[in-house]
C-alpha cells in the first residue's frame, strides 16, 4: 500500500464531490438541499450554527446516512437528497462528502472554506 499525505487524501476526495461557495450553498439550501454541520458541539456553541443545518459528527456520518442502518437519521438517509456538508474550514467536509459519494449519494458536496467562510460571507448564523 502506498503512503499519501492528508492533503492528497483531501485532494482525491474533492475530485469526486461537488464543492460549493458559501453563497451557492445557501442558495442550494433555500432550494431544498440539506446542510449537515460536522463541527463539534463546542465549535457550534462558540461560533454559532448555520440556520437550518443538521449537526452530525463526521465519525458517525456513514451510519446516519445509510438508509439500511439501524442508526440512520431519516433527515439525511435518502440517496436522492442533495447533502452539503460543512466543517470548520472545508477539509473534513470534503472527506465526508466523498464517503457519501462512495455510498451512492450522487448529490453530495461540501462548502468550500467551511463554516468560517460561510460566516465571513455574512450568511445566516444562529448564536
């Protein structure tokens, strides 16, 4: 097995997913896309939450998204949904979206720049 860096892992993931700017992600959300916030509770409490986003930890995302899983979250366990993931800066969300793509979610993507870019763009945040 070859060794790759974390950056290469993210770059590979990004070749398989849709990446959206924060304004485009907001527009997609308004059109029915589901935003999933992967950040930890402390970050959401300290920095705020994207209005309407569903908080789900990256570590359990595959089980929450899998329609056959006993641990599924019915708000996201539908492969026909457009799922847009967001993390702090847009790295972990790329990995999570690539996992979803591997699971058959054909409209999985993430927010380029993550929550911090979303907030800096002045998009809706609940504090």
